[in-house]
C-alpha cells in the first residue's frame, strides 16, 4: 500500500468554449494505493489537491478533469472517478486567490530580480543549476521553497535518505552529499515565476566559481531553460560533465514522476 502523487498545471484557456480537459495517468496505481493529484495554474496563484482511492482508479488507465474559467471563477469537474477528499463529481466553483505579490526585498526600481548566493563547498561534486529562484523562493530567501516543487523530493530519491525539515538542515544535507546549488542568472527581469518570462538576464560568474571549487565535476541543469541559458552565455566549459534534467517545477507536469526520478538518479553515480 503506497501513496502515489501526480501534478498537473492548468494553463489559461484558449478555446472558444472556455473549457479544457486534462488527463491523469493511473495505469500504475494499485488497488491498495492512494492517489493524490495536485492541480496548479500556470499564471495564477491557484492550487487544489484531490485524493482518490486506488480501488476505484486502479483498474483504469487514466482519469480526467475538465477546467472551466469565466474570468472570476475556476471550476474543476472530474470524469472517470470521484475524489474521496477535495471535491465531488459535481461542479465545484473555486474563487481565485489573490495574485502572489512580487518579492519586493529582491525587486529593484527597474524591475530586476537577483538570485541567491551559491550553496557549495570544496567537497561539492555536482552543482545543480536552475534559472532564477521563483517568487516564493525569493520571498523566503531559500532555494526551492514552493510547496509543489519536487526538488527536495527528488533529492530524497537520489540519496535514499529522508530530507530534513528546516532549510538550514537541508543546506547541510546537500553539502554532506556533495551536492551544490546555484542559478545561471545572477539577475534578470521576470514577471511571476515562469522561465519563459525571463528577459535581460545577466549570467552568474560560473567560470570563477568552478575555478574556486575544482572538485565540481558535473553541472546538472534543473530544466531545459537552464541548459539553454548556460549554452547561450558559456558555450561549453572544459573539465565538467553536463546533465540536462527534467525541471522539478510544478509547471513541468507533462513528465511523470517516474521519468523525472530516473533522470535525476544519474546524479547518484557522481556524488558517491
């Protein structure tokens, strides 16, 4: 008996009907399992969680939900299964929460946001590089603070260890396992948290960091955008292996957890 999770990110409606349908893969859910589905919105501060019994969804290959947006409400309707927590088969109207404020402590007068300091020591072997911390991470001044971001869960899967609860302990945990964190962008302009909104970026001083920490043997990019920005600003750096990993962002819902975990576990061969 296990708890399985799925993440889906809904996008602004483009159809004339104002309706979109999304599918959830359930073919690997066993009858004794519990399935939890997290639904986020790509451009709004919106999140809902639904729990399903494996007994109901296990025999199916997939279930689906329909999204209706009318400008003031978001309506979620499930097809193929009924949630045991988080709603019913009937239409559920959810008021949109207020849009998350910009992280003013990191926002300059010209709209530029700045990244966090690197987490690295002389023992670091793999440096995980994102693009720029999201709005929640900038607000908390802590990497991967969004509750739906899978980064810490993926690191737990890579190391086969339980992740500590506090951020300071998590930083120590990473360093103990020879993993470092930083971002390709030292600064940029970005509305919200989506990588596609990044513009006018200034790259981090990655060459100097690699010179100061020569034990870093691998750059692991958290998502394709980070890898593209690396190629744009640095080309190919000698003496380091490159891994392009699927993004841990909740916006990257098109790739299954199993595929993400398999890719991220390539780090394990380097840090040990």
